C-alpha cells in the first residue's frame, strides 16, 4: 500500500513534514515519528518537521525544526494528519518542490498535488505510519516508538474510539517491544494544574443544554483570559462534557483572539463530521471541528441547531 510513497521519499534528499494547526498528540507524534524514522533508515537525507508541536513533550520526545524558505522550496513536503495544503499550520507548504500525504480524516478531494494514503477507518495517522514502517521493513528506536504510541493512544481517546481492537493492541504491543514506555507517557498526559481544576468547576457550572440532547459550553475570549487559556487549549478540553447520560453530543465553542469561533464537536451516537464538513471543517464521524469567522449568538445558535437536529434524528431512529 505504501510502495509509491516510499519511492517518492527515497527519491528526495530533503524532506519537510507538515502538520495541522493546534497540533495534538497524533499530529505531533506522526510528524516527529516519521521524521526520526526516515533519518534512522536514510541517514544521508535531510529531514525536518515544522510547526508548534506539543509543548508538554518537547523536552522528552523532541523539538520541532526551524527551516528557511529555500529549504522548503527544494524539499518534498509530507502532509500528515490533515486533508490538504490549506489545513497545514505552516503555509509555506505551498512552496515545496513536491507533495505527498498520509492522513486518516474524511477525504475532501482537495489534495491533488501528489500521491497519498488516506484510510478513514484508521484511528490515527500514527497507526498508518506504523503500518508503513511494517510494510517498508524500516527499523525504529524507543523514542520513535513513544511518539507513535502517543498518537495512537490520544487520537483513540485512550482506546475508547477504536473499531479494530486486535489491530490496535497488536500495534501498541509491538511498539512497547520496541521500547515505548506507556507508564511515563501516561504520567505526562495526566499532569494537571490547579488552574485547570478551577476551569473544570466553571465548565460544570456554566454548561447549557438543547432540547434533544446537546450539551455545550460557550467561552468568550475574556473568560478564557481569566483562566489563562487560548481558544484551542480550551477546545481540547471538550471531553469534560463527555458521556453525560441523556446527552449524546457535546460541544465547545470558544472565541479566538481574532474574534473567530473555534468549535469542537464530539458524540457517542449521532455523526458530527457531516455537520463540521457542511460548515467548512472536518474530522472523524464522532469527533470533528471547525473555525467560523464570527463569535456571536447567531453563530452559536446555528451550530447548536444543527447538532440538536442530528441528536433528534438519532433518537427518532432509536439508535
């Protein structure tokens, strides 16, 4: 499956790996995991990963690279964990010499610049990169194993959203055999701060509910500033409202510094990806997101109305 992508990688001396804005564990893990794998197996290549990365793991799992414009212009760009060039955090991706993509989100048809692998049933991009390593016969080391494990465990909601359990556990078992340390990774993932506890209290005392089972929270930038949070960081905590009985859809709508709406949609029943796609975003069937250009009551009402309609239809079908 990965033969064509492997050939393209082998044909380029300089490679830059791009990920999406507000990188999560899967984006960060796939960027650095693939970067370090290519370097390990092709030591004469120059390989870089650009973007902001994941702050809490930078010191232990690796920092992102600073790359000049000329390097990008002479490099193969590998897009990971994102649909297309528009979705990449570093928009210099457009200036690359050539492009390939590895992703697991719903395909939108906008990436036409080169060959790609998209497996919408995969739980994470790190799962696909692990598949690629197996197929290509590449060797890895313990840090790479940690990076790939991180992406698999975080994008699967710590194995809550997995469809193919045998494959997932086969992969993580193999990664542990290669040196991944779940205990240390989970300890870092579990670290919390007192300010976060105060934010949780705010969430549980200010959430709202729709008629048909949507539970949601809206946070303007003034409120976010009081907690020292950005819109994206707050949005990443959407699962504070997860799995509350009677509410199969949960939503965070947060205001960015620019006055945009950063929206995170989650579900354990109705599909929310079609809603995100309709509004210009994307994601997975049960976990999706988008950004809208305004943060106001009209925007909030539109998003919640669509989610409420999906929840109502889900209930009426008796699913």
